[in-house]
């Protein structure tokens, strides 16, 4: 049964629709007479789609030491919440790797980005130390969040506290071609501050 507000992945070729196998669509509205049909949306428009053409995107995870299942806090959330699986105290200006008990298996064309949560950053001054952490598709170990304390006081993270958010994103790999000269642009080699302050 399709649920409004959830995203689904296309698993069957749909004729007359402008989306491809593997693409994610957002469920907007169920057909009152045919609940297996739903009005779906992508960046190009909206269509009525049957349940047999869709599947909920899934990613295998393994949880250790009683870690909670990560979850999306709202229907429109881009990132899922990641909780601490231990209690640690972080002194001002210091950073500590915090265990999550989460292991993930991503397809080769995806990465998991670990980002700060605005709530804990505002309330406690705790942010992801390196800005954004990357979990590669071939990593199978436990995910640790490197938390930095930007506050003037020591902060304690308790087991079960939501400490970061994870965003699964596509990855594009390229082959590098060494050349003697790059194409010219108006900007050229203008770097720091070249576009004004």
C-alpha cells in the first residue's frame, strides 16, 4: 500500500511518463477508488502511478550494541537523524569520535554525508568537526561522528541523543585527463575575493 508523503523508487518502465527506472518519486495523493494508484511527483511534473511500478528505496544497515534504527523526522526531511550509541563529554574547543552502532551498505553510485544538526549546534554548540563527513560505498565498519564543541562550556552527549544527520547522495566518478591548457573563462584564475565581498 502506497503512503502519502513517502518517496518510492521506480522499478518498472512506465510508458508515457517522464521518469526512469531507479528514479525516486514523492507520493502526493491516493486514488479514492483505487488505493494502489497514487499521484506521484518529480521535478518534471505529476503523474498517476500504480503500486506495481514502485518500490520503497531501501538500504541495508547493521546495528550493533543496541543502536536505534535511524529515521527521517519529517516527510520532507532530506537527512535522517543519527543518534549517539555512547555517552561522552566534550571539552570546549575539543572534538571526539562518537560511536553510533550504525553500519551501512551503499550502492557504488552513492555516498553517505554526515552533517551537523542545527538544533544541537544552536543549543549546545556541537557540530560535525570536518564540516561534512563522507562514508564511502565500500566502507562496512561502524560509523563514528566526529563532534566538535564550539561552546565555552563542556558538553555531554548522552546515549540516544540525536547528534548528526545523514544525507544519501549520488556520486559521480571521472577519469582525469592531463592537458597543457584549460579552456578560458571570463573569471579565469580569480580566486579568493575575486567576485567581491
